C-alpha cells in the first residue's frame, strides 16, 4: 500500500477511536485533543516520514516564508476590518469572527497554546496537506485538490465556516507552491494564535 494512503487510513482509525472513547470517559477536551494529535503525529512520521511534507531543502527558509505570509495576511485582515467598519457595524472581525473569538481561562492557556497553536496545526498540516492533498494530487488537478481538501478541512471543525474554508485554501496553495508543510504550518499556527489573542485586543482593532 502507498505509504501516504496507509498513514491516512491509520489517522482516520485513530481519530475515530479517540472520538468514540471520549464519549465514555471524563477527560479535559483540550488534553484529550492534544493526546490524540500527538499519537496521530507519531503514526504519520513513523509510516510516511519521507512522504508527509516535512522534508525540505531548508526548513528555516520555509518557516521564514511562512512568517512573511502570516505577517502580510495579518496586515491585510486588519486593514480590511478597519475599512469595513465604515460600512458594517462591528467590521469584518466582529461580524465574521465574532462566533470564533473565545478567550481561554488563565489556568488553561498553556494547554491551549500547545494544542491549538502548535501540535494541532502541525498534525493537521501533515494530514490534510502533506498526506491527503499530496496523495490526491497524484491524479487530480491542483484546483480540485485545493477545493476538496479545503472543504474536508473545514468540515472536521464542526461546520463549513468561511474562516476555515479560506484557511484551507491558503494552506493548500502554500503546499502546492512549496511542496512542504512548513509555510502552511506557520500560517496555520499564527492564525490560530490570532483567533486566541484577538478577544483581548478586539475592541481596540
């Protein structure tokens, strides 16, 4: 079996198992998610290390590119929000992201950071771009792979949110361009971090 496909199947089985067990045990949701993603990451790297998108000629350069894209995207979002406030009450951030902005309690911030801003984005990039996108790309056009993986990526977050759809498109485009997960991971992590800290600064934006 193709190593990418084997890793995809393994992750799906692991995810299904963790979701089934979570309904029968009393455990912190963030801690459970972190455990699931860590196990999935281990299986992905063990089964398909060379094929999952972590190999790059210069990881440092790819991550620097991800930082540059993140900064540019952040400026664009804030500028768009400020401009939209002339026409929309609350602007784009208040209207579009209002339901997603949620602060974390002080005693959970470190767990949230590692789960939602580090391990979670990395494993999702490994699975959706490094494995699924790359596997589909062997036989399908880039635009179709971008569309399909973006819809799947958004759907696993509970609903087809515009935010996750746009994120899925951007992450997939970065993978198509660079052929590795590092720029997409940095942008993904930065976006999740932004959604986390925005509640503290949103009234000032």
